C-alpha cells in the first residue's frame, strides 16, 4: 500500500504539471499557435487529464480498501449535481453521435453528503460509463424521488452485461470479459469506488441488464435530508 501511494503520487505530480503546461498552450498563454499544434495540444491535454483520473482512481480505490477516506458531509441539492454532471458528459455523448437525454425531477432533492465525491465518483462515473459502453443508440440519465429517497438512474442501449460479468461489477479491480476491448483505459476501480461512496452515505447502488447487447440500467438510492 505504501509503495502504491508513493508511485501513484509521483506519477500524479508529473501528469498534473504536464496538464498545466498543455492547458496554457491551448488557452493561448504563450501566444497564438497554429491550428495543428493547438489540436495536438488539446488531444494531449485530454489524454493527460485521463491519466490523472486513472491515478486518482487507483489512489481512491486504495484508500477505500483501507478505510482511510474522509467525507465532508453537508446538505446539497442532488438534482442540481445531476444536472451539472450530465451537462459535463453531454459533449462526450454528442461526439459519439448518441441520443442523450436528461430527466430531472422538478422537486429539490436535498441530501446530506460529500457533494464533490458523489459528483465525481458516482454521478460522473455512471454517466460516462453509459456513454463509453454505448457504441450507438441512446443514453438517458435522470433523478427522481421515491418514498423519501432520491433515485439517480441511467439507461442505455449499449453492450449490456452478462450474468457472469454482473458478479464482477462493484468489486475492486473487477473487469468484465469485454470491458477492456471497449475501454482499454479502465482500471476496474470506478464502480468499486462508487459503491463505497454510496454506501458511506447510507445508500445503495446496483445494475440491471438482460444480457450482452441489450443495454444496461444503473440505479443509485440516497436518503433525502429530512426537513
């Protein structure tokens, strides 16, 4: 665990510095640049940020496993967080030519929790996965209220989940049989971390699918904050 943290922190530091330089190039801090260079720098910036995310997933996964994660729990509107996360993921869906729909319950969904961890590790993770594992068709994400709980959900027409792979979901480092083909950068920690975060907030998370090629549905339930 100590070696993992040491190496991961070092790698994260290098990648973060690279990301800062590339962002400065893209944003014009070094003056005007040619379109080909700007395009190359933008691609490199995206890849570098993805690398930072991978390292962060490994670090978070390690912390989750050892129970050393701190949660800064405060009341926040989960509906607003879902809207923001869905907006951030929309360009990814549009780039793939997917039909992308967002369904938001008009009622305010106040919950008590660590807004940043829920937004990044749960909402963004689930929404991005739905887009990533849907080659064509439709991705829909949303939130509603059911019996004193907020329910966040996703539904897609993607690759689906086999019964064998369903048992690997939400496990540390777990990969489905086809997941690396669709997403070579997968660390296998994303859903594991999401589960730890949700359960630390008194909630539940699960997936449903009728099998390969039938798409999938993910659900997160979190208790609403009582007035």
